[in-house]
């Protein structure tokens, strides 16, 4: 029985997958630059929310390494073994001196030790049941016993590790009970993480000569959720990693974490660890198509799982996306083009020329172009005899649409514009239309569709737009696909299924995803409510800018601030902006220098493009607003009345009717929610 497309893309979090990810994890094409198995020192792995950090870590750990699905294991598979540990942050927040006094450090070390021992027990099972060719190791690993001294310390039988998992879990249970209610001065056990791992790993190494030089690599996820004091303990282990035992940490990009250790030393980049930025691997400026290929491969794998693969030519490669041996084949341009063509064919899409033709052929859309732009623009100019038909020609839809914006500019001379329009239609290259179309067409199309919230804007649909709107966030990409597929499946009950999902279905899915992601911001971290308000306020300002009929500054979707001004922001505002970066509500980029102001260096903050459809703004990074310190502080934490005053200021600056803007905003919101 075939699975539904919506079912196979519904899982978009690592927690929904098994620990064994072989065949389900798609290696990034530039994987070798981040291969944890080749490290001789610890690593700091960072990436934004939804960038795949946890999946990346688990790929390097024993469940996936020794997967039973992996029929042929490399000869050097036992050289470097990963052990995954994600602290239970709802529990570790209790392990601090305010609750446990001076015993908190012992309790934390013991908690970490028991968690890692459980993983080492599982490791023995992973190796024993694997397809490892060395039978001596597989047989010997079943006989490895917990070191006697350790068994005595935690009061368990001196038996084989492979049979000990449930006993260690019982120890962990007793420890957690004590932490919840510390009715004795000291915890029931007292373990130190590094010596414990060394004891157990030495026992495992003794199984066979092939394991003598094995590196055990402890990968600690969600490091940012530990307290600074707990982070110091882990940093100490990271700094003093050695060939036999390496510690690495992973956390959200831009998170505020400690680099201190238990001594006066600090962990230092390059000296003590390698920094791996996951997003830079597939959001690579040197290879801008990396993320597009990765997303296409992830979707192709999902289609294969659902038996919906349209090309058996790629099947062998798809089944080996987890296999490093297939990286070279996957970099072949012929394969990549074939793959992208296959997944793009699932989604109808329209380029700007096609959307322009649609607007001029659709009575409702054409009427909006005429009444809200061209006729309104003509009213701004006195003493003329032109009509809207003088600036619309169905044979030249892009230029006709752009005329709607040009007519609304006070600097426009109608006679000159009409002459340029006629010259453009006659094939002349000596007109401003090429630049106008390039700079303004996208924005004018958005303007027209924003006046009709019940219509789906084609600028938000298609595989390429899903790539643009998800911006390296694989979770967002899969959610866009899920919302699209589930609506297509419902639709197919009433209409004959087609090879590509139509624009209308995709548009509804994009709106639903965009609005849902905005609502979910409230759940992010301790400042979720303020982050959501920040996103809504920025979105409303960018949406306001998009309402300018002249589109003189179209496609505004980010803001900039002078680098020197950032230090002048109050602490709460700086903290909120950083939280927005941590949770990928905003992205930061180096801005262009302000030429008119002594080349002051600027920092750009970009609203995540997945929110663009909700606000009716462009997902492309094009133009920005410049805010001063006072304006940013108002947007972040200002009262509603202060923010309303700021909006009114921009209303006046852009020549907008504030009452109409409020009405349009209300209509857009109602229109969006009515489609969910």
C-alpha cells in the first residue's frame, strides 16, 4: 500500500525519527568539510533552528554507524565512535547550587555519567547486531563487563554491559528522585564523567586489537540550555580532550554560551576545538545551489519512501543518500539537473512574465491594475487627455504593469512616459523600461494581489519559492511541502488528480504555513511573546511600505542600523534582537556602507522569509528601512501607542492614508485566516 505524500513529509523534527538514521539522513554535499569522524579534537557545532543539528550529530553516533541496514561497513568503522547525549533540560535546570548546595556539581557529573553509560551499553548491542566483518569484535563485545570498581560504586551486578542497560536506568531513576527531593546530604552515587567513560571505553578496547586506538567521541546536544556553571564543566572536558576521548558540543547559532572552564583557562577556537557552522555548508555563497540540491534530495527521498518516485534512474543514488561513497556521484550536474527537474514537476509555478500575462488576462486583476494604480496615478497629473488604455497593452504585460507604479510618481512626465512606452513596444533598447521592470515588477505584482486577499499570489508558490522562503531551514521546507500535499490529497477527492499541484492549492498551503510559523514564535524560548510582537511589528511596517503605489522603494523586508548605534541600544533591546537571531526570527548580515554618512558600516536584520506570505511582502532580500536607536527600541518594547505613532510617521513619509492602511491591513488579515 502506497503511503500518502503528506504522511512521508509530516515528520520534520529529529525527535520523530529513530536513532538509527541510515537511509533517512541526507548527507550535505560538502559533508567532508564537517566529517566528525575525522576530528582529533573537539568541535563546536552550531546552526539555526531547523538546520538539522540533531540529525547531523546522530548520523555520527553508533546507532547509525553500525546500522543493520548498512550491509557493508568500512574497514575503519571502529576507529572513531560517536556517543550522543542530549541533557534533559527540564531536569538539569534543577541541578544547581540554589537547590542542591555544594553537591550540585557531583550530581551533574553523576547524571551525565549514568546517561553516557546507558549509551555505551547500547553501543555494545549496536556492534553485536551489526554487519561488521570482524566476528571477534562482535563476539567479544557481548562479553565486556562493567568495570568492577564502577559496578561497586553504583551498586549493580558485575555483568556484561550489553545486559546492564535497565540496571543503569534504575540508577538514573534513583538519582533523579534524589535531585527532585534531596532528603540526604549527598546524592546516592558520586561519579566523575571523564574517568567513568575512560574506564568503560578501556574495557571495550580490550576486546580486540582493532579497537586499541578507537576514539570515543561524546556529542552533547542543546548545550545552550545548560546553566553557565554546567557549561564550564563540559568546557573543561572539551578543552582537555585527547585522542582516546573527545568531547564536542552543539548549540543554536548566536546563542549566548560560556567559554569558561573550571580553571582560569578558556576554550579557544582552533586551539581547543573546530567550529562547524552547519548552515554555511549548504547555504554556501561559493555554491549557492547547495541548499536547493539538498532540499530536492530530501524531497526525492520522501517520494521514494511513498513509492511516488518519478524516475527509477535516480533510485540507487536515493537509497544511498546516507553513504559518503556516493557524494561524488551526487555532485554530478547531470544527476542534479535530472533530480531538480523531477521534484519541480510536482509543483506548478509561474515566472514574472507568466504572472504579468495572467494579470492582464484576468478581469478582476486587470481592473485592480486600472483602478488602484493607473487611474489613481493619472489623477496625480493635471491637464492631460490620457486614459488608462494609453498605458496598457496586453502584448506588453510587464511594461503595462510597471506603468501602474511609474504613473504614481510625482516626477513622472506623462508625455515622456507615453513616448517611452511606444518606443519600448517598437523594440527600442533606449528606454528606462528594462530597469523599471527589473526593479519594480515584483513589487507591483505584490501590490495588486495584496488588494485581493482572496486571490493566491503566484509569487509564493513553486519549488524555487519554497527554497527561497525556507532559507536553509529544512523544517520550514518540509512544512511547506506537507501543507501543500495534504491539501492536494483532499482536493483529489473532488477533482481528477494531475501531475503538478496547482498554484491555488500551493498558495493556500503557503499562507497556512506562514501564519502558523508566526503564531509559533510565541512558543520560542523565554521571550517568545516579545519575539512574536517584534515579528508582527516589523511585518506590519514592511507591509505598509509595500502599499506605496509608486513602488519607489519596493520589496522592503529588512531593516538596517549603524554598527556604532548597536552599542547604544538598551540591554533589553539588544537581548531581544539576539534572541530573534537565535530562534531564526531574524537573520543578520553585513550591510552596505552608508555612503552619504562618512561610510558608516551598517548591520542588516532580515525578517525570516517564511513569514513573507502572511504579511504580503517579498521573500527576496532587496530593499531595507534604516532605523535609529529610538525606533528600534520602540519596535522591540515600545507601548502600542508609541508604535502606532511610529507607523503614522511612516504613513506620512510615504504619502499613505493611515485610515486606508488600517482598513487594508484588517482586510488582508481576515482574508488570510479565511483561507486556513
